[in-house]
C-alpha cells in the first residue's frame, strides 16, 4: 500500500487569502466607524465666536442666538421658561 503525499500549498494559500480578506474588512469597518464619529463631532461644535448660554431650568447650554429671553434669563425653550418662572 502506497501513501500519497498531502498537498498543503493550496490550503495555505486559501488560509492566507481568508486572513487577508478578514484583515481588509476589519480595517474598512474601523475606518468607517472613525469617520462617522468624527462627522458627529464636527456637527456638534459651534462656530467660533458664538456665545453659549446656560438654561437655569434644565442646565443645558444653548446658542445665545437660539435662546429665549424672558425675565432677564435665557432659556432653551418656552417650556423651560414657564417652569422656571412659575417657581
């Protein structure tokens, strides 16, 4: 009985190819996620020079140009102004 040699080159090439594809996919996913995070950060920043005002009711910061001024205080919404002024 004769034992045939096992050919390992095609298996190693397949394994190397699969590892390469997985590596490329992981890098692509990381790049995509990093891009979406930085895009969110860019959207959340305010242009330089715009003043932010603290709402005394809900303790959030609002652009001064978007805030509602009532009774000498700035508010993020009419609801917050109503709640604060009714105390």
